[in-house]
C-alpha cells in the first residue's frame, strides 16, 4: 500500500463522487481525489501554522507577543518574570486586598 502525495495547495472545493463515477484507485484515481484534496489542504494549513509560530515572540513590557499564564505555585514562589498573573490568582495570593481588615 502506498501513500498519496500531498501538495502545499488549498483546493478551492472538494470533489463530489457521482453515482456514474467508476471506482478507480491509484494516485490519479477518482476515488482518491477527495483524500488528495483534503491532504493538500491539511498540508497547506500546517505550513501556514508553522510560519505563524516562527513569528511569535515572548511578550515583555516593551514587546508585543504571547505570554504564559502562571500557575498558583509559580505565583507563590514569585521568581518567574516570563509569566503573567490572572486577577483570580492575584486575589488568592492577597485575599484582603480592597477590604477593610481592621474595624
């Protein structure tokens, strides 16, 4: 059994098998046309995604990019400068913030 070849191509549509189509296998067979078109689309999407991932940078205070959300453990330790803290985790760390503690 051989694999169908994939192209880096976005097929504009998917072939619909007709009742009059003969069942023909092989690389150029009409029965494999949909699989080839979907395989090419998948290959095209994978290449696009890989090219986007290469362009993504770690965000800093001066550079736009992506960030990682810190876990509660990382927030508690407080030494990682490459992650961000959500308001919920911050409220867990400082439970009395904004409330009157002493009356």
